[in-house]
């Protein structure tokens, strides 16, 4: 379903929590879908995204919108630019498969636990 959808929309409830986005983001990207989401704190620390006012480019991992009107503009742009949309989806998939697997998360958790136990 994710791969056959042109755009997968993410709407996180509390965007002020650092790295508090939905696990859906990883699932969509891993499956090769394009993810369009609201701006959530810390997203730019983990993924290549467009900042507020910046254009969408093909080197991003996902696309971020900053208001309702920006969401509509981004959807229009992405639906009208298949090549860019597909390249962003591939970038996102490559990023997740290279750096954000369950193995990566478990290693990170073990590292945090070991650090706290010292």
C-alpha cells in the first residue's frame, strides 16, 4: 500500500517532543514510500528535510510541511513532479535501511543502558 501510494501523509500530534514522531515514518520510508509530514522537533537532526520556506529538492529523505497552506502547496508540487517525488522516496528508503533498522535501535538502547549503569 505504501509503495503504491504517491504520498503518505504523517500528522504527529505533539511536534514539540524531540524526535517524537510516529514509528510510521520509519515504516513508510523502509517500504519505499514518500513521506510528507508536519514539522517535528529534531527531524532535521536525523533526516535531510526541507526547512520552512525552502523548496523541495530531490536530495531529501522526506518532505516537511509547516502550515495547512504549505501542505496543499507541497502536495500539488509532489503530484506534479514524479521524478523528484520518486527520488525523495528512494533517498528515504536508503537512509532508513542504512541507519535506522531495529538492530541500530537495539544497539543504541544498549549503549544508553550501559552508560547509565556506569
